[in-house]
C-alpha cells in the first residue's frame, strides 16, 4: 500500500491541459518546487491555479507564468512578479483576488465537504460584489464557496509510505489544507521515513488525503527577503 | 526614519499591552516589533502560521522555512507555535487576536479603511488585511495624515476601494490620535507641537473633541 | 453468532478492497474488522479521531486514552494517525473515506436508510451516522432481512425516521445482496440456499433482477 | 504571562447560573474530569452544555445531570445514562440532538468566526426541519450555525505556561475545537511542562485560545467498554 513514487513524471502526466491545481506555499516558503518544475517541463497549459501567491520572476509559480501555462490565477497577493503584471495587463491572464483567510477557509471547506460558508471578511468591499449577503446577530456576512481542484501540489518536510505528513515551521502554511482539496494529491518531501517512524500524535496530515509521495533532493528553498540582525 | 514616522511608531507601540496577542501588518507596522519594551510580554502573530515571532535571525541562523507574513526571515520566541493557514485565520477571524496594527491609505470618519488598492495602479492583492480588520478585537491604523500632495488621508468618506467598512477602532497619525465610537470619530490626543488649527486644516473628516479626554 | 449474521458478515467483508480507508459502524459492522484477510491491507477509521485502528489490546496494554467510536479499548496499527473530531469529520464529509459499512433498521427501495431512532423508544442519538451516509464514497448497509415479527425491513419506503435519503449503495442481508442504481434497487446476489420465491415473500420493496449479473 | 492556576475553584467560580459551556471528550475518553467535579461541587444550575456525549451515571457529565445542574444538553449520542433518560422523559431536561460531524464543525466554525455553513449531513431527516436549504452543484445542503459558548472546559495531556496544548491519542477528540469555541477557556492537564519544552511544530492547540491552565492529579480515566484480546 506504499504511496511512494520514484519519479514525478508519471504522476504529473495525469495533469492535462485545462486542469485546476491547488498549490501549497506562502511566498517562496514551503512551495512544491519539484512539482512546479516538472509541470513546467511537461508544458501543460490553460491551467487554473489556486495558491496564496504566484511566485517571483524565474522561481516558483513564476516559472509557469513565464512559460504561459496559467490561464487563471486565484490568489491573495501577487505583487512580486513582473511577468504576472504584463500578462494581467495584456488580458492573457485571468486573476481572481481572494482575501487570504477566505482562500484558506475555502480550501479547508472544499476538502471537508462544505460547499459554502459565511464570513465577515470582505463585507462592504469589492470582494462582496455579487455574493450572497446574510445577517447573523445583527452583523453582515457574505457567502464564500469551497474549493476542490483536480490536483493538489504539496510540499512537506517528512512523509512515511502511508502518505502521513509532517511539516516544518512556517513552511506548513497552506500545505495541509491544500492536501485536502485536491482530487489527486501529490506530495513532495525532503525526507521519506519508514513505516511506523512517525508518532501518530505528531502527524499533521493523515495519509488518507495523499495519493502520491515523492522524495525530492537538493531543495533550493529560495529566500524572498533575507533579513538579519546583528544581535543574536 | 522621518520624524513623523518615528512619532507614529512611538505612539503606536503604546497600544500594545502586556499579555496581548498582536498582529503587526506588513511594512511600517512591522517596525513596531523592535520598539516593544522588554517588560511588555506579547505574542506576535504572523498570518502565515506562527504565533510568537522572535527577532530577525543572526546571519548564521537564517532558516528559509521560517518567515513572517512580509516574507522576511525571522526567529521564534519561547512559547511559539506553528499552524496551518486555515488555523491561522480561524485565530484571526474568530476574534482571538487582541490587536492588529495596520498601515492605511485612507481612513474615513466612520472608521472605513482603504489600504490595499489604488485604481489604475497594478493590483497586488489584499493579502490578509480584509480578514484582520474583520477579525481582530481591536484595529489600530497608522498612517501619514496627509499624502505627498498635502491632501488629507483622513476623509469624510474613502475614495479608494475599501478594505473594510467601519472597522477601525483607533487611528494614529503624526498629528493626532483618534478613536472611533458610536458617537463618531473622536480626537483623543494631539501629537506634540501640533495645534488644533493645524489639525483641522489637515483633516477632511469631521471629528469630535472631548476636551476632558484630550491632553492638549 | 447466528448463522444469518455470520453469512452477512462473511459477505460484507468482501466489499473491503486492498488499500481502502474504511469506517465500520458500531455494533455488528465492528465485527468485520477481525475477518479482513491478512493480504487485504486497509486503514480503519474511527470517527473519534483515529485512522488505523489495530486489534483489541492485550489486558496488560489497555490505554483509556485509546478507544474506538464504540468506546471499546483498541490499539493502533503501523501508519496510524490521530486527529481532532472536526478533522475526523472533514475526512468523512469531504469524501476521503472509501467505504462505510453500517447497520440498518430499515432500507427503502430508493436507498433511504433508517438506523438511529425508533419513535416511542428512548432516543439515543445519531452519533456520526448521518455524517457517514452523506460523506463516505460508498455506503454498505448490513442488516437482518426481516424483524423478529417476520416483517420485511427492506421497504418500499422507510417508516422509521431517516438517517439519510437515497444514500445506500449496497444492502447485504442474510438472504440477498442489492445494489442501488439510477434504475432502482437491483438484486445482485442471492445468499446460498435462498430461493427467489423466499426472497420475494420476505421483501416489501420492489427490486430489479438483472439475471446476467446474478449468480443464482 | 503564565496562565497556570493552582486551583480550579476561582476559575470555575466565574461560571454563573444559566451559563453555556462547551465540554471536550468522547464518551469518557478525554473528558475534563476535574473541571466537571469542581462545577458539581459549586452547584451552578440552569447550564446549557454542548458536548458529544453526556457521561454515564455517576461519572463525567452524568454527575451534573444527577445533581440537576443541566437545563439543556446539545449532543450527538446520549445512550449511556439512566438519569438522562428520566430527566428527558419528565421534561426537566431539554435535549438537542446534533449529528456528530455537524457538532464538531459547528464548534470549529464558532471558534473560527464563521456564523454558519452548509452541510449535506441531515438532509431529508428530522435534523433538517426548520433549517435553510440550498443547492450547490445539484445537491441539497442545509445551513448549520456556529457555536460560541461562555466557557470551554478542556482536557489536554500537556501544557506549557503559555497555554500551548498537546493531546494524547484519541483523548484529543473534541478538545481542540472546544478550546476555540469558549469565550473563557479553562484547561486541565496531566502534565505541566516548562516554557520552551514543547516543540512549536508539535503543539496541537496554540495558547491564544486558552485563558487558564490547571495541572490535575490522579486522573481516573474510567473506561466505558473494556475490550481485550488474548492475542498480543
């Protein structure tokens, strides 16, 4: 019952033109860098991507932008990318901006079988336009819908052969909820451990959500804003 | 740092009380972290999944897996915890964060905030700002009182697209501090050296002055 | 165990395929766990927060912090994970559990299930049954074909309060196995020694017989 | 900033007649036994309790039933308790039965600022009566509302002085979501550890949700259905 695959090529081959993909990561932290590169190599186009950000020029999801593989991007913040700006202004790229908490909750809802929920986030703003409004206890809320995509691309720190996952520090971010929101969830990890090596109490994502696990090597983990202090 | 900005930050840090969980917005608010006195023990939240942000790391201890919401490398302080983004915003949207200090482009006299988008300029996105203004128990906005053309950013009503409607509890500029109450926008402090006349000229919004609460 | 019950369980265990995540309901379905062949590798889910239920513990290894949804002490198997109740039902309701095998009081020909409440008797509650029938990818119900008065429990429409409407995919009794399709309720197997005549007498519901699929 | 209290009396004293309390535990597993006993001793009445079960005669929430402190019970399964049956049949006790997954999600929603969400659970059953129905992608759903209570009673395994919590095995169950759904959350634990002793990646509940932490002693942890096997 092992979910381990020795190459990403076969798993990513299932992603066809026009597919939707939810992608983990925040900025460049905890992004599935090998999966993105494999998808770039494969050249699949007309993709709809749900991810908090869209990488930077020449790294992360920016690679797919540059390669003109993305048709529509749903994200909360996309300010780090010149290619993005060009494609957006030229109308090549469709963009849906979604508040970060709403995006996170929509992914969690999709994975949990909840078609829609109410939130105060966005009330009275452009985000609320065309959305159903409802009052609870005298306060206004809008309805937001769950997200389920064809595929989920996830980066974890460790996995076992059952697909149980452990994340590391803030590289966790969107990854655990993204893992629940894909019909097929492909996970890349830094370390593959043996069956029984993860304490059942410390597992962040249960293997039930995961279809394929791949052990990547030589992670680049680029840093967007290196900020240091002279004090220790 | 400009004198005005310094004044804003010095005043903003006083909003932070011992024992609070606080979210500091990207940009100017992030600078407040370093100014919190040692005796004020707070947990800083980062919406990418960390409660308990520490200092910036020494160059030898940079960890690409440990960043704040501004994507800067950070460290953790004792008692910190990591969680996923849904949990992070459950914390924010469920009213469990005591205070959020955010930057602003415009604030209206009814407490509307615009801080994410300028029409005609490239849209970058709202990130977590719309969630924070609806979720945190108290919203403090810090911004320059006027823009570079000398026009008031404290408006009767916002002209820029809103981040949230009637969400601001406190506005701190280099000229004054305002609270937003059921009675309207209330001046609670003039910054040192600012006269009421100067403030009125620089402020488009109508505001109330309760002399009893004002240290003029 | 009665002969009929044994027959039901022996047939039900065949629904479980290698690699599945399966939830076995409280009571009779729980007995299936011990009958799964060694070569069929499955993860059993317990809605109180465990994926990977193991055997019952040896008396020396009982842990009050480790129970199944029937509140029995259990163990974990290799690869198990624990999680909270919201996560457990996210898993169930989000369609991530391949199969749930549940007991039934009545099943209708349209796949309605009643299994939680008998009017006039003390209500105990639906527990997780209403969630399971809506969430798991495949719902198999196991029950006696008739009640102790000899009345059919396989009904035209349920008389007891429903657990779910049109939710059953497969019904296994000591007399037969039915599938619920877009065309209606379909007999797919007669249990050994049961004649079509006997089945028709014991079944209130109308069902289709596709002889091609039936090993009579 | 330590949240540790040395006795439960003062914290529980805040619970007044008529209060609502969300209580962790599944059956008798992971129940806040010390908090329940303290509340029994205090004798507070007219309580509304949200908990998956209602204990058994003479243990857990059954103690409060016996003492006639509970006015209304919201639970998914209450079949283990004779006192419950008597009070329910006599009309003394108001009961709202809620599917287990809906109860869990309502608690999570309440803690997460979500006033309501849609679920398929209960559609076509008594549970759906009087609730708003809505279709998404051709499937029917009902609206369920979030739960926020005056107090949350939680049992964890370990806590640090910041209120960060770690749970053990299936004693986790409803506890982490209950912790988010109380205006004042009081936690009892088996082991109090020092600041910094919990790995930030292994914390199940962040201290932000917790107001008071108490280290209990001599946990009884009664077992409802002792089931053993002769094979090891």
